[in-house]
């Protein structure tokens, strides 16, 4: 599912990586396990939003080393 807001730096989001089938009313059905899906694992992972590209010269220290 796509992100429909602008996350803040440092915010933790849960991403579900996988190819879920689409339900009758439109969104992905994350509880449907009986159908055929491509050979890929469906997994939920926590991700952290990073500040990239750096906006201030102070944040560019690691780029010049």
C-alpha cells in the first residue's frame, strides 16, 4: 500500500512487502492466504524515515570524509 502522507524524519513505519491480492472493494487483502501468489515471501518490516538529502551543511559531514 502506498504512503498517503509525508512521514517525519525519525518516524517508524510498518511496511508490508509482498504481492497481496486485491479484494472486492479495492484495497489489498492482507488476510487472504488461500490463493496463488508469485513465489515471494510476504513479510512485515519496521522502517525508519531518514533525512536524505541533507539540507544543512552540518548534515553533510559524512559526505566529505
